[in-house]
């Protein structure tokens, strides 16, 4: 079966400095030959430290910025071969939700105009039906139609992110890139937005590329995870497999840093020494060897290839088979104390009153096929 999205050898370098004659003299290797695929209705999470190239990848697959090398295929079509008119048509199939909902919404436009703009741009709905369609979109993301007359500054952060989601849904896309959509929100609001995204995926069959540095969030929403370090993918696997048995030392370090909200629980930490190298001058060989506690001479001179086993769990490490088994990185339960479990349950339950006082509704309309996030 053809994947919805196939990325092969994607590369992007940014010029950091030029000579007197305009020749590039320094390049930031933001993305350096990564490959992955995404099936319809699935969620692929891109995770890693700040500066590893996650957000650059998300913009490359949408052609918001142009790659230097590689290929991007959407439903079998080569996106890099599309002309301006064809690329505009592709925008209907793929949308993006940005990290900061306030910065991504025009402060001079009402919610009605914000949501009507893509409908008019792609000529999806007759002018006479646009107000009705705007009301449907607001209801779909858990907001009341009366909010259509308001401006972005009149909403809370969670409500603004719901509006950004509604704008992405307006053109009925098949793929949505979520570029850290909850990192700017309060913890209590994050679970609401994540539940909304999963509910919409169940109902509409959406595929997500979910960019995040928060592995606790990724655990709940992703079907598959790709771990990035300095512009390359070092490990990719199904979410359950990666969290249960991470193979790359970098993945183990990231997972060991997930906080456990229970003072009575203790687990080991894999502490990385030194600073993250610069993408301007990445290390030779394995790009993680300067901080890896298991590095040997081969790691310093030879870059490892991303190799998959029969289950599809792929790792770019010379010493995968030699490393000690990982310590438990996840707890059997939620790991929450009883008091915190009750608090989380309260935030995840049905709301008595929705939006009347400007407070975000807790659950989106419609049923859920999967366990609610807490």
C-alpha cells in the first residue's frame, strides 16, 4: 500500500556566513539526509532537543522552505516537482498548526474572517454558506458559534489554539503538521488540546506529524516516534517499543529525563556530559559520540547507518547489540500520586459549563475511541 507521505534523503543547509564575493563559507546542517514514511490516519512524532532540526523538517515536507536535496512524495506525487498552481492545490491536503496560537492568528481579523479566508481561497463553500460552515468548524473544536465575532486577543491561549486547529480543518486536509502545538499552553490545558487532536483523528481519519520535545506528551498521541539529533534520525520505532526498550543511548537519555510526578518513585538517570555540538560544525562519525558514555574509536570516525530489524525498529548505532539492557523508562501505571490522579481526572472530566466565562471546555464534542489523556 502506498504511504500517505514518503520522505527520502531530505537535506537542508542554511548559509551562516559568506565571503566578500558572496560564496557561502559556513553552513548550518539543519537536516542532513533523513528518511521516513507516514501512513494515512497515523501519527509520527519527531522528538529531540531544541536545534535538532524537527521544525525544519516539518516545514520542508510542506514546502514552506525548499530542500537542498532529497524527495518528498505525497500520495505518490513528487511535491518538489509541483509548479505554483499545483502546490496551491496541495495546500488543501496538508496544513500546519504552529506553536504560538496568538502569533499565528491575525489580530486585525475576527474569528469568522480567519476561518472564512481558506474557504474563499480554495473556493470550497459558496459565500452564502460560509457563516454556517464557520459555526460548524467552531463546534467541531469545542467552541460556541457566537465566538465568531470576537478577535484573537479576547480568547485564552487554549481557545486560540482551538481556533488555529479549526482553521487547519477548514480545507478538509489529510495531513496536519503539529509544530509543538501544546508547549505554549498551561499543563491543565494541554490534555484538553491533545484529547481534541486525537478525537479529530478518530473521526476524520487525519494523519499527523507531531513535533515535540516533550516525550510524556508524545507517548500519548503518537503511533510511531523518530528521535532526531543534530539533523539526523538516530532511532525510529513504534511508540510502545521505543518507550519499553529504547536502543540508542540518546533515546535512553531523553526517556530517563521524563519527570515522574510521585516523590516515592525513583529511577536512574542517564546524564549526558558536555554541551550539544553545533550544527555549524557537527562532529565527525556519529554525531552523538562527544556525549555518549558508550562511544569507542569507531564511533568517532564512521557515521552509523539507520538499520531496522524485522519489527521495523531502526537504530543508528554501531554498538546497539553490545549495550546493556535499558533500565525501566516507564512505570506500569501513570506514576501519579493518588492526589494528583484525582486532580488530573477532574481536568479530564466533562465540563459543567463551556466557554461562558472564557474558560476552555474540557472535552471536544463526540465520543472517544481511545483512552482519554491525563
